[in-house]
C-alpha cells in the first residue's frame, strides 16, 4: 500500500481547517487553539527529554536579542495561555526539537505578484489553522504552526512569505522557522527589508524561504545554522539548497522532479497564476495522501497586493483576507496513509526511512 518503506495503514480522517481571528493582541481565541493543540505539541517538544530544551530565561533572552519587536506579543501570549514555564519555553521557538517537512514554492509577477505553495506534511500533525492576527499594529494571515508560528502568510504591508525544508541534516542553535516567518511578516516593509532581517537571525535547521512583495520583487533565501543566508533571484524552491545533501530525504519527497518541473513552469513565457494553480494540484507537485504519509495537505496562493490567501484543493477553494475580522470553518474529510504505531514510536527526525516526525 503506497510507496512507503515502513508499515502503514489507510484511515479516513477529518482535517478541521478553520480560520481564527485572534484580535489585536493575544487573548482568548489563540489561547483556546493552543489549549487544544498543546497535548500533542508537548509530546513532541519533550520527546528527546526536557533536559534537551532550553530554559525560559535563555529562551526569552534569545527572543529579546534577535527579535525584540515580538517580545511584547510573546509575553502577552504566554500570559494568555496560563503563564507556565514549559509552555513559555515552547512558544519562544528557541532551539526546539528538529522538524522535517517537504513542500514546493513558486513566485510570479504575471499578471500580478503571487506566491503559491504546496504544504506536504503528515496530516495527523497538521494544525489545519489559518490564523489571522492584528498584533502590534500589523495584520497578518497565514497557516499556523507551534502556537503562533507560521509556515506561510501575507501581511497588510504587501509581503508574502513561505518556507520549505532545505534538505540538510545540520542542526544548530537558533529559532524554529515558524517564528522567523511571523517575524518577517510582522516587521518587514518590503522584500529588501525582509532580506535584511533574515541576514541576522539564527535558525536551527536549513530552510528555503520564499518572499515576494506587492511590487513583484522576489527572492529565495537559503537559511542554515552553519552558514550565512544565501540570497537568490530564483522563482521557485523545493527541498534542496543547490545540491543533494540528504539523498534519502530527496528521494522520499521527490525533490528533484518537483524542482525540475517548477523550473520549466517559471521559464516558460505566458505561464501565469491560473496555470500555476492548476499545476500545483497535479503530480509531481501535488502528493497524494494515499501514496505517502507526507501528502499535500493544502495549496496556498497568496496575493500580496491585496492581502489575500486562497486555500486550494481539487474540489474546493477557500478565499480569505488579511483585512477580515471573523472566524469560520472549512473541515475536509480525507483518506490518508498513517504509519503503524510501532513505526511512530521508533521514528526519529533523521531516520533513514524518513517517516513521521514525532
């Protein structure tokens, strides 16, 4: 069943996609989402042992040093979820457990600036949450991760950002990428400004970050814990940083074929938003949930000029805006492969078979 090299079985499950508006400061809405997700996040955060996680003092100091503009929201968020030590350390995103994913990203300026991405990840571990915040005077909407981090998003200042794993095993002292994405969206005023911010923030693992602003200026930035950011003018990225450093991961998530097809699309004259949206719903960019435990959970299309997010599936589209102020739900029932319990219990992020991250 499927293409996995470990034991799996097929299930039917509901992905509870919803949009939550968290208001002008962290409060009850985001605290309720956190309370629901915290048991699962707590297991992941502590699965290497609590001694492996950094202290609250060190974590808050890192946030104050590297992303001071977020400290007020961090403190308010910690208070909103109960003010406990472990939760605060988790929400700092400082030196969390390693986290591996896949994903594809393309940017275009034809006929208007657009960032489109596929999010490939184990469905059992997905937040399925579009989180809209109006904190510290900046409105943002994006797909949530780890409490207040974002895997992709757009701001009311006309910047869209998305991230994909960079395909390298290196681990260092730095932030989980979700909070870095929020920081860029909440602070940057242009693509150039975003690059300036990214040049000084330490990251824990290697990631490819795509950023485009309302003028169409776009970059792909290769972030890593062991070298300075590499800024490129590429219009697409998957899960390598120029060459293959983790062959098992590249083979498992079909990185090379996805990269090659996106390169064809972005170099072909006349290929615009409509064609890209179509291609992101087809193989090889789209990954079936019945072929892999890392299926494509959603396709997100961001228009920085108007601050919109469209979540796309083959049978549905959900249009959201950074300027809204309401919450709503769009649950989806899917059939998907999941690992057998014995695989989940033994799996580690850098397992050669590349199963679920726990």
